[in-house]
């Protein structure tokens, strides 16, 4: 049964309207998710992208789905082709679509059909500085994230870069849904602390499901 979002379940949390943490939502599917990630990464290996300003990102990334998010000296964009292989990104597994849709529905966004999934791998010390996700054409759809492996401290800023961020612990299996007024908030991830997780080893994985195209 889905957890009631508005009960006192300690690990579900409404950050603000549209932004909901679903504690442990994907934990029961963790091994299947990691197996599917392994298959994707065999075809589209993790890589450290370079920002338009020339900085190598500490997070290693890959994608599955109709398009993938990439960055290089020319800018950020969604690309139907993996620039490393010149081939299409691997298809999004059915399990990914199902879990993302269920999490979105639990947070009040029915009929979420993601067309892209960014796979982030954080080794100890890797971080993501405060940013907004605004390369998607569909501005109404939420973004769903699933965290696996080592814990991380998520930075939840406001609508302005200068707003002081809240810090939220995200642990293995947590799903977070960001939609409505929360969709364009600034956010980031503090450097991941060293540790070993029984399923992922010395790493945190994060899947972010996006709807890039309006349908
Ligand atoms: C809030 N990833 O890939 S997931 C990203 O943990 C990204 O890897 C982080 O930020 C990670 O772009 C955070 C949570 C998240 C993702 C997208 C959002 C929060 C968001 C979009 C809008 C607002
Ligand atoms: Fe983001």
C-alpha cells in the first residue's frame, strides 16, 4: 500500500507545496534498480562532463531514455545521441518508468511519463553546486529523483540563488518529487562523505526522471 503523505510517517516530508520526500519509497526495488543501472552503464558508461565554463564535474553521469542531458564547452542540452558513442542512449527500463510514475502519483502528479533519466554517480567528495533544472521544454511535469547507496545532504534553496538553503538528508531508497511551485527551485548536493554501502559500494547513485518534451 502507498504510504499516506500526510500522516506522521517519520520519513515522508512535504518540503513545500509540490516538493515531497517519500522516505524509502524505492527501497524494495533497490537490487533490481542497480541491476538495470549496470546494464545501461555497460552501453553508455559514466563520464565526467565539462561545464560550459570549463570545469570538470565531480559527479559522473550517464543517461537512458529518448534524450540524455549533456554538458560541454558549447553549453547544456538534451541530446538524442550519446556524444561518446554517437549512438542513441539506452532505452528507459520499464521498472524505471513504473517507479517514477508511482512516486509522482503518490505526490499528487498523476500520469507522469518521463522521457529521460539522468544517472548520477557520486564517489566520496563529489558534489553538485546550487543550480536550477530548466533545460526541459515541459515546464508543468515534475522531476522525480531516487537515491541509492551512500547517504547525501541535499541542499534545498529557494527561488533565488541567494536564498539560504535548507539541508535535507537523503538516504538509500528515498524518492523525491519536485513539481508545481517547487519545480524551479535552486538545489544541490553537499560533498558525499566517505563510506561503503552493501549494494553500491563506495558510491551514491541518483536517478532523476524528467519529461523533456511536451506531449
Ligand atoms: C529540485 N541531482 O541531476 S536530485 C540533477 O542528488 C540533480 O543527484 C541531485 O540536481 C542529485 O539535476 C538532486 C533532486 C532534485 C532533482 C531535480 C530537481 C531536486 C530538484 C529539480 C527542481 C527542483
Ligand atoms: Fe538538478
